């Protein structure tokens, strides 16, 4: 019987540690969502007034959206204490940026 209680205790402890962090995570997610929407609206208007083709504007806005969501989720993972996950996400984002930069250099 003690073994079952120990197993349940080991399972429940990490779950219980996340409990107090949930309100902060929800606030971070909502604030991040609003900030992302504001930045995307500004970016879309700036690119719309520039002489960039519409298709490229759409691609740039979509890429910016993806990057901002990845950054937001990395920060939320860091808030939860999942630092290694946040580092992994940041590294993946850096690799993606390098790949996009090398691919975009062929367009010029």
C-alpha cells in the first residue's frame, strides 16, 4: 500500500507545483496574445504602405506570427520552470532564422 501512495505522491508533486503558476500563465498568454495582435497589425500596415508585393507581405506577416508565438510559448515554458524546453525552442528558432536568411539571400 505504501508503494502505491509513494507512486501517487511522486506523480502528484510536479502537478501540484504547477497549480500556483496557472493564473500567471493565463495572464501571460492573454497579454502575449494582445501584444502579438498589435505588432502584427502595425507590421501589416507598414508593409502594406511599402512597395513590397502583396504575396511577400503575406509571407512576412505569417512568418512574424509564427516566430512571435514560438517566443511566447518559450517564455511560458520558462515561467513553468521548463528551462530546457525553452532553450530547445530558442535553438530551433535560431536554426529556422538561419535557414530563412540563407534561403532569402537567393531572392535578392
